C-alpha cells in the first residue's frame, strides 16, 4: 500500500511564499509522474505542476514564473516552491503520483490560504 503525505500548507499574505512537500511511504514504487493539483471551493481540481520521471516539468499558465516543482526520485518526494502568492492561489493542494501501471495515488490535501 502506498501513501502520500503532504506538508507545508498554511496561511500567508499576498506576495509571500510557501513550500509544499510530499513524501511517498509504503511499498517501494517507481513513479512515472509526480505532481501537485489544487481545488478551490466550487472549482474543479486542476493541475498546478507536474514532473515526469525523465525530469520534464510542466506548469499551469497561472503559476508559471512563480512556482517551481522539484522531485527526488530516489526518495520518492516532490516539492512545490510557491512564490509571489496571490489570493487566487487559495485552495486545497493535493499531491499525486502515478505508477507505470497508470495507477494514481493521492495525498489527503493541504490547505493553502493567501490573504490580500
């Protein structure tokens, strides 16, 4: 059984920074994808940033230039550095990992609140 455990959410003022971390525990699995999604009230869950096993990262247009994703494949961790945060970044952020069988694993979510 694989579990994804997130940490690092919280309350920050607009313009501030937060760093989210996600660590996979349980059965040792090589993930082909690790990334972060977010869901604001009334909205669908959306991809924020993801990184595949080859190292290529992609970002939502709304966070390009402000957020940076990094991954340690040996440790099965993925971090999201969020800078220049805006109130519209407020959401529950979820870590996601996908294995070679295209099985998706999700974390429990961590709240990020950006005050204006």
